[in-house]
């Protein structure tokens, strides 16, 4: 009996010893995948603006994985809409009037109390549809560039703080030179009808194709005079609704250093690549406070099919906010974000920027719109009149008479 008890005690002791020495079972810890944000942007080093924004965002959010997704070609609108609707990317670059298959950010803006004041007048065309389909991150605006050597040689002063259309015309006329081959115009531009659009929008506050007969005649007569009386504007043969044509070579003559004035699109803070000293002036306007800029916004938007809209919104707030604006400026673009404190930082950290570029913050912006139905026919009639005059193929009175007849047929 005693032996039996000792035997049992030994077995129990051995069991305790084995249990104590055995490893406890390992618990399986499930790995949590890092959040992924898909951004429609070119490959790294192909898109300097988004390179800078992505680098800055990831520095603040190292846990987020950024996946760059190529977007379909802009010409294939059907594929682009499908790309957005399916959420192939969460964040896309967009522009004014490109609202299809993009989320309205208004609820998120209200929810976070996100301040839109630093975007100034740039928000007006964005909100024109009653929604906010993106926030602007950079501004690319049209300005008037001039060849300083040719302007100085002619003894002409270009007003850096703005000019009226009449002053603009006078300067262009004074810069027009007589040559053995005929007058060399003071200004060239491959698409002068863009200036006509601005003239009318400034005058009426409406889109050009919604203009009245008197305003259209006044605007066309203004440029008709530059073309035929002053010889200060080169006619541009373009394809219009009635006559086939091609863009004139004269659009390149400003870059060749032969013509003093030309409208140009200023891509942010980067200097224009000309082989001569140049200056910039704002677009002309009818009144000092009537400036209207033509150009585009670099905007960021969330696709309607985004799988990570909250994360996408976090990126957009960064990209469009003050820290993102610093990255935009360092990449050589003019940020859309603007405030007194920000303006001081910009001038201190990005020196030698022509002060006139900052006038883009003070202007209203012309918003491109998509027209259809009757509006589309009105636009065709307007564009036909514009192209006929700007190409030198018809005088203003004739073009307006034909426009008036076309409008009657639409009633």
C-alpha cells in the first residue's frame, strides 16, 4: 500500500514537472493591413506636383500606403467615367467643369468645419453648380507676356498693375512695326477668340454664347479694329463651322523674339522658357475691379466609387491646405491656398517670383462649362462669328448679322 502511494506520488510529480517545462501554446496575432490610398497620378518623378504632395502627406502619415494608378487617356471620356465610378482610384486630378462621377465634398467640408476662405474667388466657379466636386491646389492663369527688349526699344511702358482694354489696344498699336514685308503686329496669339470670351464675360457677367447683339457687336468691332485698322493683331486662320483652316505659324513668333506681346499661360512660379528678358502683365479689363482670369485649377477630387473616401478626404485636406501649399510652391507651382500669413511665407521662401503673378489671387475666374441642346447651338453660332472675325475672313457687322439670323432660327 505504501509503495503504491509512493508510485502515484512520483507519477504526479513527474506530470507537474513536464507541465512546467512545456511551452505554452502560441497565440496567433492577426496582422492588420496598412491603409491603402489609390491616387490617379503619373509614375514617380513624372508628376512633380503630386510627387511633392505625396511625399509630404506620407511624412505626416507614414502608416498609409500610396498606390499610384494611371488614369485613362483624357480623350476616352467613357473610360475615364468608368474608372471613377468603379473606384479604380480614390483621388483624381480634376478641373473646372469636370464633375462627372466625383463626390460632392460639401458634407465633409461642413462636418469638419473646413475653412474655404483662403481660396478666395477661386471657389466661385467651383461652387457654381451648387456642389463642391474638388478643392483647388494650384492656379494656372493667362497673363500678357511681353518682350522687354522690343518694348523698351519702342519706348513703351507696360502697366504692371493692370490696364483697360483701350490701353491694351493702344500699346499693341504702338508696338506694331512697319517692315518691307508689311506691318509686323504688336501682338500674336494662336487663339485670339479666348480674349473675345473674356471681353464679353467681363462686360456682361454672362457666358459668351449668352451675349446680346449690342455687346457682341462691340466686342467683335474692338478686335476687328485691331486686325484691320491698327494691324496690331495677327489674323489666325482656324477651323470653324463653315470654313476649314489651320492654326497660323504666327502663334510661335512671340517665342521666337519677333513680336512684343502675347497672351501666355503662366504655370505657377516657374519661369517661362524664352531666350530673351520678358515681363508679365495682368489681362486687360473694362474696370479696375473687373478683372477676369482665364485658366485652369489643379484640383483634387474623390471618385464616386472610392473604396476609402475618408482617407481620400484626409489627403485632400492636406493637399489643399497650408502644408500642402508649401509642397506645391516648392514644386514650382502657384498654390491656390492664400492667406496673409501664407503670403508672407511664400514671398520669404520662394524668392524672385514676379509680383504680378500674385494678382491671380485677386481676380474672378472664368469657368468652362459643358453645353448641350439649345445652348450648344447658341455656342456654335457664337463661335462661328468669333472665328470668322478673328481669322480676318469677315468684318464685325457681317458676322453679327449672320449670328443674328442663326439665333432667329433657334427661336
